[in-house]
C-alpha cells in the first residue's frame, strides 16, 4: 500500500476503507476483515457510526500485525469539550480494544471543539493518539484552529468528489501542511456520478471503472480517498488504481465537472447547522 507522510512524520496509507452506515455488527466485522484481506490498511470509523466495537473485534481477529494498520476514529459533537472528549476517546480505545489509535479527528466544527482539541493534544503527547486532525472544517475555521493551537491539525477529512472538488480548500490545507482525506468520493452515486459520460469515457480508455477513475484522480491530487462497500470484489477493485495514471489533459477535463457545492450538507447554512445540532441535543 502506498503512503502519504503527515506533518509529524507519521505514514498514512494513501487509500482508506470507511465503515459509515454499516450498522450490523457481524456485517461490519466481516467487511473490515474482507477489506484488510483485500489490502486495505487504513480503517475509518467514528463514535457516531456506532460500530467501533465491531471494528475492534475485526482488528482482534485479523492476522495482520497491529503496526501495519492505521485506525481512525472521530469525536462526535455531543462529546465536545475537554473533559467529555478525553473520556470519549478513552472509551473509543476500549471499544476498539487498542492501546493507541493512529488518528483521531474532531467530527464536526461545532460545540466546544477547542476543548476537544486540547484533550486530543494531551492524549497525543501521551502516545495514545499517533496523529490528530479535524473533519468537515472549512478553511476559515481550519486556519483559526491551526493558528491558535499548540499542534496544528495533521489531517482534514472533507467531502471531495468530481462534483465537489474543493480546489480552494485544498490550497489552504496545503499551506498549513494538512493532508486531506476525502469522504463520499463517489458522492454516494448521487446526481448520476457513475453514469457521468466523461468519467465513463476516461475509464474505458484505461480499461477502468468510473469508481477507479475517481479514486485515481483523488490520489493524483494528493488526497486520500475513503471508499465504503460491503462487497469484497468492490474492495479489491477500489484498490486497483496504482497501475495506471491520468494524463494532465484528463485531470483538466475532470476539473470541469466541479459544481462547487456539497451533495449533502452546507456548513455555511445556519439552518443546516441547526438541523445537525438538533440530532445531538
């Protein structure tokens, strides 16, 4: 598995496997085991996914050494603040059956995320977290946190796909040496992503699927995609992206697909924030 290097020198796999919406415990355990067997080493979960325990059971069952795995979890909004966040991360470690977690992210830029980040920095210094970062942080809040924290975020996990390319945000992240992880790289198939004519044409030229073209496009931008599937054949397919390259022309063609808007959620919309907050009150 190819890797990217974080600002603190930690190596992170260049492609990851996400377990969002895999609620059934046995299905989640099997999916993680299948993903690891297929070649994935980065497994991404979160407190709000409700499957940290299942991920932990899969890790305990695999024969792949712990040192070769890169496990990510995220602190949820309701756990924000120094005390709550610190206790929740310790709880996540217990659920995952791990002595340390490779990456912890603040899941949303809401509530007392500064308190959360202080707890993360402390656990990072104690060695219980190998890298720290954020998720869904738009450039303004990302810069604010970077400038006024002892340790700048190392990762920002945001929505990135051909319809939401985040080129302006990427420039800001790169300025602060923050690696981007892409959630929803396929936009969950919304707006005809898998039938998009240009992506299909490029895929046919390389003998690849639309999904493979998207994942390759992301990695060539230096972005780490997190693809989720419960089908092992898809897992294998999603990793088969390092045996071809997109040309500069093809990268420029894909750039024309950018709608510069989320397929899911706008963090600048007050009503959207109110809806999200209502879920955790």
